[in-house]
C-alpha cells in the first residue's frame, strides 16, 4: 500500500492521510485470490472424483445384486449417475467454499453443469488420444486428461458460472 496526498480532493479534511492502492497491488491481490480459488477448486474436484467412484461402484453393486450380472449398460449407467451426482456436489462445494457465491442457483447451476459437460467431452477426447494414439495406460491417460481440462474448467466457472463471486 502506498500513502499519498489528495490535495485536489475537496472533501478531504486538511492534514488527513489518504490511503491509496497502487494498481500493481490490486493485480497481486487478484492473482492471489484466484490462486487460492484454484487450489480450493482442485480440492473440490478431488472430492468429486471420490463421490463419482462411490456412486459408480454402488450402481454396479446394486445392478449385480438385482440381476446377478454387470453388463456394459450398468457400467454406462453408473458412469452417468456418478457424473451427475459429482457435478451436483462439486457445484455446492464450489458455490459455498471456493467462490463463496450468493448468486441465484437457477442461473448458476445450469451454467456449471454446461461447463462440466464441455469439460467432460474435452477430457474424453484427450483421454482417447492418450489411450489410443499415444498408447498410454488408462490411469496415466486419465491423469493427463484431468490435468489438461482442470484449468479450463476453473476459468470458465470463475468467469461465467460464478461471475462476480
């Protein structure tokens, strides 16, 4: 912070100190805030992976218990349910903790879901390239895809889903 004089300010009391913020300080504070939000966003994303896997596996267990088998259909249903439930929990945690938003859920949630779908499709493309073209294993391909998509997912949610938060 820099202390300055505001002699041209007619509302300033004579002799009163004026506190001003230098533009570079505002940028530094904005970057620090965004970095903190990004770290929180990563933690929330990690919790989303756990939620996704729990829902996915519970779906497979329930299907198997009910039918005695686990066909591909059950795996895709588990994938879909895991995605939807993890998006909802991620939205809630990002709204409350990461961005501390007070915006309307009816406008934020559809935006968050749209960003999540786009991010998932990009993730799927990167995963497929790593797996099929680069011949990497499933886990390294998944980690690379997540790492590539996470910054885009964060920026889109910060600037659009939770704009102003």
